[in-house]
């Protein structure tokens, strides 16, 4: 055998081995900071979603979504907040694009509100052209400013009519309704939009919408609701991908993916096989639930085994986890041009048996417990601990499990939990971005195919059941002021530097960024401190002055009447 052939064979062997490579749960490098830059063309941006930012909830012919209705019910949202007005993004998108341009974003991720386009959710009923125009203008203006739109079709705001009439994602008919909606978006926007995300974080829609009821539509169908909703969502995703593939791809040349939220699960004891398996279950029940059918054709084996066994122990004839037919499996497999990853935090995982009984649900089906290290920083949302190394491990897991797909990070960021925070010097957010983006850079060096990063989020906005109490924005939004002014937090300057350097060029430079960013935020703080005064002045001119004038006129009229009465 010639040397060349031997080398070729060896090379093929290495390729084979690496293609079948298993994720090594015991490899646990948590190295120091890595200075270096991203490949040219790496895409930087930020995101938001329709219900969280647009406001204009009942304007210009928009129909109700399940979130409009849910948020209006008392006791569902912290302080009974609603996103009726939120950031008024519907009216202020031009200002927001100016902010993005200044930060030199390559892309912006937003979602289209289904009921803004089809008020009842159903194409045959009515298409709302005013809603279409809003998205047309938004897309055009982004492109005029060289910002690529990354468009999500479903960020949780199902048309209320579809929930009321059919039970929403519990019903298989959603697959066709969603496909009609997506198809219209491809038809009308696809000449300009080249990155489509079918579903954002379907885990939340399924588990929080139909199992725990913390999110709209607020149903508590424990043990079955989430699995059924997810089943229909996966089928809807696949159908939309095929629609694009057969009807639009050759003309429009875009990509269709899905965005999955995935926390990382790390075994408490990496030498303990039961912990390793429990951690793998955690990730499989989270991201694998959706990613495995889409990349490999069926639910993760571990989900089928666990839910099947627990269902049998409950005395059920079939598993609570629905089954895909073999035709469906091949239809669903491979329906992802890129994988969007939303990642915020990590948990330690250990094994715990939940005996099968009446309390069966998604959480007990997993037989595990989630733990956190009390030393992990948790500046904002209760669930959000900053654990940067988990990000690199998650990205490597995706690479080994799903054949090194094209990845866009579609959400990553941190909140602050403050009612009226006037502190724009968000030290912890700069630290979070620095460390998480650095772990993404390390993952890229590990061979993970990441092409873009989306900071979550551009603006402070409505944070679902937490209302406005958790602020994820790079920009602070003053929700008490009717004009919803935006103020840059220090992290805007910091992120801007990461973007302009395309990473972390060298220690000396990177270390100066924090100081420079905090210099600007103290002057913005003064602006913000003056803001209550401005709102106060506005209140004086808009409410107090007209009220006093009306009272004066009334008093004068009464006085005049008395005078005249006395005369005659
Ligand atoms: C994921 C959701 O997609 C997004 O809407 C939300 O703001 C973030 N999680 C933070 O909770």
C-alpha cells in the first residue's frame, strides 16, 4: 500500500472516529481567559420579541394573542403588569435601529406577531395589511442600515382564537394554521429575509404554557400537556421547513432553523456514573427533546425509556410521550439549516428517584435534582446564575450530538432585578458578556460551528410572568414615562468594543474597556436621575394644568349663575 493511500485511510479513520465521537462528560476544562478574535464575518447583534417589546396590543387591526388575554387576568403576572404598551417598539423602531447602527450590529433578531398579521390566526379569515406594513417597514429600514434581519415566526404569542376554538398546541390542526402563517411570511418578506426561526424556545411554550401554567395559555395538564404540545410544535416546525424547501428556497436562498433554549447540566460528581447519566437526562429532556427528532429523527431514547416506564407503572396502556410514525420520523429528520441556541445558565445535576404515583409530570419523569453552587453570581432573575464554562460545554455537546451543525447563538444575557433601577453602570452584565462570549470563542476553537451571537436583549422589556421586574436590556427603558425613553447602560459601550474588535484582541486593551465603559455610564445616570423630574413636568402640563383650568371654568360658570339668579 502506498504511503499516500495509507495516509488517506488514516485520515478517513480519524474522520469516522470524530464523526461518531461521544461527548465526554468527564472532560471538564475550565481554563483561564482566552485572548483572540472571531473569524472575519462573525455576526454580532441583539434581539427582542413582538409581545415583549412592540406594545400597540390592540392597534391597527391586530388580534388578541394568548399573552394579551393571559396578562389581563389578575394574579398571573408580577404586579399585574401587561405588555399593552411595553417599549412601544411598534412606534419607535426607527429610533431603535439608530441605536443598533451606532453599535455596528450585523444583525437584529425580532419576531413577527401572528395575530398582528392574521387577527384570528386563520389565513382564510382576514390578512391585516397594516400589520404587514409594519414588518415591511422594519425589515426595509434594517436592510437600509446594513443590519440583517433574523426573524422568528413564533415567540409564544399564539392567536387567542386558535386557543379558544381548538385548544392551541394541544390540537394537531395548529400545524396547518402555523404553516399558512409562515408561508405568507415567506411570500411577502422572503425576498429580503434570509434567516428564519420557526419557533423560539418551544420548551417554554410546552412546559410553562401547558404543564405548569405559569405562562399563557396557563393550562396545567400535568404529565401530558407539555408532551402533546411539543409533539405538534415539532411537526409544525418540520412542515414549515418543507414548505420553504419546496416552494421558496430556490428563489429566496435563505435558511430555516429553530431556536432552542438549553441550560447546561453538569454532573455533581463527575466520577459517579449515576450523576453523569442524570445530567445527560437533564439535557436530553431539555434541548434533546426537540433537537433529537429534528436532527436524528426521533425523541431521545432516554425520554422514551423513562416516560414509557413511568406511564406503565401508572397503569397506562401507552406512553404519555406521543409516538412519531416512521413516515413522520423521516419527514422531520434533517429539517434544520441552522440551530439557534438560547443559553443563560447551568445547573449541577444528581440522580433522584421519584416513585411513580399520582404526581407524574415532566419534572418527576426525569428522576433528577437540580442544584446550584452558592458561589455562582446571581445578579438578576432567581434562576439565572452566571456559569460561563457551562456555555462552552453545551456548545461542544451540540457539536458531538447533532453532527456539528451551523449554530447561531440566538439569546444570551443577564438581567437585574430592580424595580426602578437608576444604576446604568451594569458591571455584572459587562462581566457576564465578557466571560460568556469568551467561552463561545473557546468553543469555536474546539471546532464548534458558531457563526453569530445575539445579546439578549436590546431593550429592557416585558419579562413574561415577571412583568417589568427583570431587566435584560443593554438599554434601560423608563416604563413609567409615556415616551418610553431608552438610556444606554455601560454594557452598551462594552459590547460595542467587543464588536469593533471582533473579540478580545489583547489583555491591555480588554482591561481598559471596563474603565472606559463605566466613565460614560455615570453621566447617563445623571440624565436618568433627571428623568423623574421631566416626567413630573410632563404630568404638570398634561394633567394638572388642564384639570385646574376646567375647574376654574366650572367655578366661574356656577358663580355667574348665582349672580344672574340674584339679578332676576
Ligand atoms: C427566553 C425567552 O425566549 C425570552 O423571551 C426571555 O426574555 C428570556 N428567556 C429571558 O428569560
